[in-house]
């Protein structure tokens, strides 16, 4: 028995030895292969050393045009900040330091920018109605006054009575800035931006008295070309309190900037890049060590689909028509003003936006420096009429009604309908622009016969008209990256939503695009492109591709997206529609001719009424070219105008020059000198919006640092026709014809041999 016990004891000892050997071997292998945290990262710092982590800001990506011209970039600067790791914890010592810093900055010509919405002098009053955040931050009741807020700061931070009222207010404002901007080890307090070298030296020398002052490299957003797609480029701005709670978890700090509108907002993630992180060790007020934990990754360069040279040409075409061409040929200057409009151009093969002109417009540099000016300017230049202007499409909509009628078998390409220069419906007489007799769909599109489309609309009914409107993408967002108005359709459901009564007569008006509905020029350019592609609808987009910052290496390219395909029950239906649009393109004065370009152009025009007066109208056009193999699709509108189609020739030729068309190769375009129109009122200087970063980037350009601390213009989408009387004339269809007769204008006065009388619809 004793022998068995001794043997068992020996076995156990042997097993323990083997186990220990295995554990030691495993430990050694772990150290050799994957390392050991305690050995690889031993206690490097002495007791009493403060360590904390801090973000390394990534450089924001650039925005460039299709030819690689820089539109927005970054420029380096030096900022002064206050770092919490060195700032006195004693309140009274800290107050003394804050006041000293404030006064020293003033001596050097810099003013500390505070956000507290309270007047600087007694009696204290709120400078803004938005005081909820301030009162909440100070744990006061909702009825607290401005005086209560300042008193609370003085009390909480022991701001001594030895200070004057002005000095107390200075310290209180700086203390609140620390609260508002989440002053912490990871969030420095911004003292001054873009300081000069001598100021940096002088302030650093005062470090023994005012601890925590540090100069940091920073970069600010710079607009190189403010005249290229200003509405779509957009702006950056500071992070607001209501945004910070969500963004903090994504690695943002209060000192970061954020895309607020346009491409800057839509492409925030790729443009922003990925912040890095470093660990800082401080002992006795001295930085002992800085260790990079993760490197920052710069944001991506975003390349747009738009050639800047073409964009400028397109804007000039629109502006020239509004300022010169139309005033010279205006058939009714007492009624038609023709001072606003838009043109949208797409790549017919992909849906890529190739140009978006809107008038009036602005230079983005002027916008960020003079936001209030444009907010109050005439004709709402802040509205991008291409994507947010809502208009009745007028007779351009007849192409959709024709699609529905042909595809549903209600009519065929050879079905004649009667036009006696008018149409009677439920006791109401509607007018047509001509006496067309028996007319089929192709000819009806060419001459824009109202009677034909009234009857076709009656045969279809409003449900089918609505169905095909949606198939073309109307009444919904296009999907463009920067956003757009979804618009609204003319049907009983929409009228009910708007609190309007629906009349049976609206069915036939809806079919010619002359009843209450709202479509953007961008949506109608998509309609034109869908017709050109025989029922295939592409989603429009503005971003062509993404490149790594600095190196120019392609990361990814945007692929075209087919948003919808109209199922063709009548395979040849587009032959008739496109044929009619080609025929319509031939009725142009010689100087605006579309017949001598070397290829066919397909167009449809419209003159929808906008008020009770029959002469109040807009002028709309859509089209594509070459007609049988489209490379370009387009749409445009002139508010309170006529003859917008006279811009089509120029926009096509400019496209051919810049992008190439119908086998003609593009020519290398040099950007013209930037255009900044002189503003007619005194500029309003706004607050600086910049971003702190450890990366230095040099690029000469104008400054976006004065971008307004405001969201982009976001009022309800612009609806030009809403200027009509409170009860629009469309509630009384018996009172008016649908399309006006041709204006008393002789185009031969402006044309050469071969001119034809223009079709007005």
C-alpha cells in the first residue's frame, strides 16, 4: 500500500513538472512570436506622469473638376491653442491666466472669439433667441436672464471681485467657451487662428506665466475657383452642439469642421479621411514623450463629372440669353421679365452631370464672405434652380403622355385624332395653337398640338398619366449625391395633400404639363435622357471618381446606375416620339439652327402659364443629341420668358468642344480667369470656419475661412408659379386656353436666309 502511494506521488510530481514545462514553453513561444505587453511596453514613465490620448487630424481631401483643375483645397496656417494638460487646475490662477492671454492677444491684434450669446457690456442681454443650450450648460432654470448666466459663471469659477466688470465678463466668456467647446485633454481651446510668427514667439515666451499656450499647425479650406458649380460644391462649417453628441462617437472633436452643404456634405466621409491618435506623457508641466498610436489617413480627392471650362461656358450661355438675347427679342416686355433660369446637361450614356447652370448665381467666395447679402438678394440666387426649382413642364410633358398612349395601345403611331383649333371637354372650350385637322402622334409632337394630347389624356385617364410620370422618375428624388427636390405630380392624391379641390378638367391639362405640378430641370433632363435611351432611365451623378490625396492614384470610379427600364409593350413607340422631336428641331431661326450640326437633334419645348394673365409664362425645353445615338441630354427653363430653345445650339457646340461629340474629339480647355462680380452692397464679414490639423498643405487661393456659421439655404423648394394669385387660374379651366398663341414677333429680323417661323410650344 505504501509502495502504491509513493508511486502515485511520483507520477503527480512528474505530471506537474511536465505541465510547468509546457506552460513555460508556451509562454516563451508567445513572447517570441506575438510579444508580451508587459515586456514589450514596460512602465516607461515615472510615477506622477500624466498620460493622455489626443487625435491627429487628417487632411481634408480636395475637390477637382473633370479635367483635374482644383476647385477646393487646403492651405496651412498656425493657430494658438490652450492645452488642458498644462492649464492651472486652481480656478483663480486659471482666471488670471485667461485674462492675461486675452490681453496679450489683443496687443498683437488678435481677438479671442467667444460663442456665449450675451452682450459684452452691462446691462447684459441675450444676443440670440437660441439660449437653451447656454442655460442648460449652466444648470439654470429656463427663465434665467443674461445677468443670471454671467453671475453663475462668476460664482462657479470664483472670478474675484478684484477684477473690473469688463474683466469679469472677459473671463466668464472664456470659461463658457471651455464648457461649450468641451475643453479637455483631447480637445484644445482655440485662442486665435492664423497667427503670425512674431506673435507665436511672443506668446510662447509667456508660457511660464500663462501655462498651456501652444502653437499648432492647422489647415483651412480654400476655394480656388468659386465660379464653378458654387451651389453644388457647398461649404464646410463648425460642429454645432446638437451635432456633436452623434459625431463625437465617430471621432470628431469640437474643433473639427464638417461639410454643411453640397459635395462637401455629401462626400463628408471620403473627404474627411481618418484621424490618427497619439499618446502624450507630461510630468511637471513638461512633455516627456509623444508616441503615435495610429497614423492619420488623408481624405480622398473627389473628382467631379463636370468640366470646369464647360460649366463656365454653360453659365455664360444662360447669362447671355437673359441679359442680351432675350431682352432684344422679348415679345412682351411689359409682362415677360426673363431674369432667371437654369440649364442642366447630362452624359446620355451614363447619366453623369456635365453641366448645371442657374441664374442668378454667385461666386462661392463671395457667398462665404457675404452670406447675408445673398440671403436678401433679388431673385433668390441661393436657390439652385437646376435641382430645386419646381416648374410646370408645359408641352415638354407631352412626350410622357405620348409614351403612355403608345405603350398602352390607346393609340398607335398611325392613329389620327382631330384638331379643329380647339377642344371641348365637359362644357369647357380649350384652345390649340393651330388648326391641325387629322393629326397623328409624330406630327402632334412636332407642332405641339394641344387638341391631340387633350384627347389622348382623356383616353388614358389620370392614373395612367401618373403611372408613366413615375416611370420617368417624376415626383421623386433623382438620387443625385447633393440632393434635390422630389417635386410633385398633378393628380387627385397630390391635390388632396395640398388641400386643393380636384376638377375633371384637370385630367387633360395634366396631360400637357400645364396644371399644378412641379418638376425640376434636372428631372426633365433625366426625362429627355430616358427618351433618348428608349426607356432606360439613368440616375444622375456628380462624382466621377476618387483619388488618394497627393499621389493621384485612382481608388474607385463611379459606375452608371440604371434607375428604371420602361417595359416596352410597343417596341417602336420611341420611333414616333423621337421622330417628332427631330422634326421640332427644324423650326428654328438660322442663327440658332439645329439642322446644320452634322447630326440630328431631338427637342421638345413648352410654354406653361404661370398666372391668370395668359401672357405670364415660363419657357421650357428638353432634348438630346445625336438623336439616334444620344451622347448628350439636356433641359432648360427661362422664368417669365420665351424662346429658351435658342440656347440649345450653343450648349451643344460648347459640349462638343469640351467633351467631344459625334466623333469630334474635345480640345484641351484652359480655364478662363475667375469671374467675381462686384457686389452692390457693403460686405458683411462672418465668422471664420477652419479646421485644425497637424499636416501642412500649401496652395495659393482665396479664403473660405469666413464661411458663415449657418446651414445652407433650405427654405421650401422654389416654385416660380406660386407668385400667381391666391386662387390660381387653374381652378377655372373654362376661363383660359392652355397654350398661348405665337407672340407677335418676327424672327426674320434676327435671322438669315432659310429661317422658319418658330414653333412656340
